[in-house]
């Protein structure tokens, strides 16, 4: 394999070299990595340097260290992204509203665009499953329960037909960030349950009618409502 290039911090160079080794050998998630001794030999670095690099890559979910068993290729999930965005948003205490708005705007752009792609291809069975989530959401709201998990289930289910595994992971990461920040700030971040239910049902209704523009509009209205509520919460408005 190629030796490490100069011009960047040593630990970063070792991390990149390990990643390149994974790519060069076409190792998949769960595959064992070479031993520490083999990495030391391949990279020409000390044991401590290898261990530091592996710990850093573990934090990124690129490798998984199983003590007593070895080191394996990680899942490369978006958990580090969600953690980083949460930290970035929470540390912007001078402007909670705009920091959270950035997260919501990215989700809105993604979903308003994605809903156009699935509007013409969703089957009646898939639409029925979405309607079922809305119905359960409505029952939960009437019982005074949180609608958060139903909201997440709805949006993940909505794009299943795309067959793109990255979409639910990416949207889930942004959803997680929003909920973490809302919880940390003590915001309810939800309108009245009947409003939440209506906005989701409007999305399903437009999709059943194969109304692409209507589905995009309903999705945009849904997000604008979340943004407005978040703005209220961040200003302490009841």
C-alpha cells in the first residue's frame, strides 16, 4: 500500500492510511482489520500511533474495536454526523433560532425535493401504510402521548420506495439533531397534536391524488410550521 504523505498532522496521516488500506483491500463492514503488529509494519509507525489512529476512527464509526477480539471495519453510520451537528447547534447559544433553522431548512430542501420523486411511484399499499401511521399518530395525540416517534416513522416510511439506504439515514440524523436540541433547550417544538396530524394527512392526501405540486406544498407547510414553533420556543413565547 502507499506510504503516508507529508503535510498534515501525523495522526491524521495514519488515519487516512488505515482508511486507504480498507479501501484497497475492499474490506466490508464487519471484516477484520490487520493486527496492530501488521499495521505497524505496513505503515511504518509505532504501536501507540496505530492505537491512537484506531481510536479516532472508532469515534467516526469507521472501525470497531472489540477488546479481546481485534479491530473490525465499522458500520460507517451517520451517528458522528448527528453528534457533531448537535454539538455545533447547542454551542451557538447566541442565536438558537437561526442555528436550529439551518437544520430544518436542510431537511425541508431534501424532503420537498424527494417527495417529487416518490409522488408518482408510491403504491396504494404504501400509501395505506402511511395513512396507518397518521391514524396511530391521531390516536396517540388524543391520548396525550408524544407524536415524535410517529413523525419519524412517517418520514422514514415515506421514502422507502426509493431503495436508497442513505436517505433514511440522512433524514434520521437531522431528525435526531432537532430532537436533541429541542430537548436540551426544554422546547416542546410541537404544535397542537391535531395540527401535526392534519399536516401529515395533507401530505398523504396529495400523494393519493398523484398531485406532485400539492405534495410538495403540503411538505413545505409542514416544515414551515415546525420552524415557526421552534422560533417561538427559542424566544420563550408561549
